[in-house]
């Protein structure tokens, strides 16, 4: 399964808020064998959100959008997703009923637009907040508040699956440039994906659907490199 992530918010682009949602979702999806192939941040602008959602919806098995939900002036994600599908937004009766029956809210207390979703969308109820999410086709729209996003994702996590990939990391105390030939040999010998992440030392990440190949590659690298 191939997935793209879209996080919405001017505050992410300006650096006022760290984009922890993309990192958390990437980790959760990878653990389920899902390949996250795009992670894009877009501003609070309907045209930009709609364009990216439309493009990724055509290219990937699923798109997860976070942020920009609610009734305030800069909460534009629902309208943008509706635009991407050529739909209007409308008050969703199921979302409104859940908010009043289970969320503990009176209809008169809810701001106008709180339960507005793209026409025909499946509502996703917000167990720890107010603004609902939704599903339109293969596009999943979740809140930007991390606690709300995590709770909502956990309710749909079983919709995302793939072949689990096994991973092992080896810490190497050599410059990354000195390891190029050994990286190539690892790929040829064991048919594993090799990632290298330099810093105080080089973290070499070995990945494959074949657990034994990962174990053998890690053992070979430990024998043929200076370890941290």
C-alpha cells in the first residue's frame, strides 16, 4: 500500500509549530507495512490544498490529510477537499448527531460549520476534541491537534496495511563516504534496502521483507566495518 501525507498549516511553514504529525503517522504506517512515499506541507489556502489532494489521490492508494479542521476563518481543509472532488460542503447529519448524543454538546453551542463535511463523506468522530474528520474516497481527513489526530487515526488504522518490512540498524564509526563500496556490496549480496544517516556516527539502516536477509546483512556489516 502506497500512501501520501499532506499536512496543512501556515504555522508549519513558518516554523511556529513543529510538524510532529507527519513523523508520527510515518512511523505508524511503516510499522503496518505501508509505504509512505510523500509528505507535503501546504499553506492554509484552498487552491493549494485541493491541487495537492487531487494529484495525490490519483497517484497513491490513500492520502492522509491533517490540519485545518473546524469553523474558524483559517480552517479550510474540508472545503478544499470538497473542491478536489468537485463537491460542496454540507452539514453532515451523522457528525452532528454524534456531537450532540455522544460529544456532550448542544446544537446551539456548536459554532456554525463545525459539522460541515464534503457531500457524501463518511464522518470520523473526534473522541478527544470537537471538529470531526472524514473519509472521501481514499482521502482521510484528520485534525491537526496531535492528540485528536492520533485518537482518530487509531480508529481507522486497520484500513492501512501492507507487507511488513524488517529493519535493523548498525552504528558505524567511519565517514559515510568511506562506506560507499560496502553499501553497494550489501545491496548486491543480500538484496536489502540500505539507508545511511550521518551525525556523530553513521547509522546504517538495513531493510527488507525477508527477515533473514536483514539479519545476514547486519552480521556482514558488523564484520566488515568499524563499529561505534
